[in-house]
C-alpha cells in the first residue's frame, strides 16, 4: 500500500449521477482486480472515501463513482484536471481466479459493476467471461465498451429501458445451466448479494463477493468496516476483504 499525491488527468460525468476520475499515480503501480483506493476529498471531510479501481494502465488509474453525499459531491466539484489528490492504494485482497477455473461469471449491480470491470480487463482473452451487469435504467448505463470485452454480456435494467428487464441476478440465474461457470464473482448492494447467495445455495459453484461497507481508515486500524462472519467471528472488510467467499460472511 502506498500513500501518493496523484495528479488528476480527467474527471467527467459519464452517466446520470456517475463520474469517472482518472489520475496519474506518478509511476507504475501493480493493482489487482477488485482492489480499491481511498481518496482524500478535502474540505471538512477528514475521512478518505473508498472507491474501487476500475482501470489501471501503467501510472494511469481510473475510478468511477456515484454522487451520494458530501464526499463524492466534493470529488466531482473540486478535483479538475491538473489538481492533486491524496490517494492510498492499492488496498484490499481483490479477486483471484484459479488456473483451473476457465469459465468465469461476473454479476454486478449499481456501483458494484466498477470492480468487475477490472476483473473483465484482467481476464478477457485468458478466461471465458460472461457478464451480467445491472443498472437502474438506461440513463445510468455506462462503461459498456469495457464490459463488451467479455465473451457474453447481458445488460439488465430495473425498468427494462435497455436490455433484460429485471435484475442482474435474475438474468444470470436464467443463463446458469447454459453458461455453467466454474466460479462466480459478484459485487453490488447487499440485497442483491443476498439474492445471489440464496439462488446459488446447493449449486456447487464457488461464489466470491466484494462488500461495500462504510470505511474509516481503509487499512485495518479503525474497525469501522467490520462485518459478521458465519463462524461467529468478525472480519475487517478493508483488510481481510473486500472480497470474501459468499458462505464466509453474513449478508
Ligand atoms: C471497497 C469499496 C469499494 C467501493 N467502490 C465504489 C465505486 O467503485 N464506486 C462508487 O460510487 N462507490 C463505491 N463505494 C461506495 C463509496 O465508498 C460510497 O458511496 C462513498 O464513500 C460515499 O461517500 P459520500 O461522502 O459521498 O457519502 P456519505 O455522505 O458518506 O454518505 C451518503 C449516503 O451513502 C451511504 N453510504 C456511504 N458509504 C457507503 C458504502 N460504503 N456503502 C453503502 N452506502 C454507503 C450513507 O449511508 C449515506 O446514506 C465503495 C465502497 C467500498 C467499501
Ligand atoms: S476501515 Fe478501518 S479497519 Fe476497515
């Protein structure tokens, strides 16, 4: 993990309420898919905000974020090209696909699609990837060109304004028999992950999920991000995760 003062190269709106920020980390940083960064947002906001790394190309790193509250609003407003931003990265364990797992399904919803784009970028051409990506509606759709690197792409929208009418989990479950993935990687709101867990119980296919708990430090020190494990213990999402085997954690 490094703390850097990065230079913003671009920060622009890419869909309704969604922005993409690209910064230069100064030199090449090896970032595994599913890892995240803590971005300083300045002003009165002392805590950095955790955002998944969507793309890492040499020293160029891109994150995509939804405007939620003060922190993300400041990110969009204050960090124009040429400004500097304080960043901790890379953080967390990230997604791993084993050598023997050749067929990979990624299932994402809302801002959960962004870490999965890093998975598609890392494994496209090396594994067979089927992607099921859920959005609220057509206006929220973004990064389609990145998702199209997968072998199969299903866009799902809650209102049916584009693609499959329903959730990414529903679209994925309809395809499960045909696609027969060796492993499933997922990220999205907790109700979505819970639905996936219920649907995949007893299928004999490993499922890994990336959790999006609120965070304080991002490096394992403050315990703000602790989640409950099924064995009665606790885990720090920032340090022990954010990726867990789905049966390991209580959703
Ligand atoms: C590992 C990780 C990766 C993430 N990756 C992304 C990403 O790629 N893109 C993206 O847009 N967001 C991502 N998030 C969520 C993002 O961190 C929060 O949306 C952001 O911190 C909100 O900050 P804010 O100051 O704008 O809102 P706040 O004012 O802090 O909160 C506004 C609202 O959002 C809710 N909220 C805040 N943090 C979270 C959270 N972590 N999960 C769910 N709800 C939250 C609050 O309860 C409140 O209702 C990620 C979170 C984690 C832990
Ligand atoms: S955010 Fe501080 S321990 Fe995880």
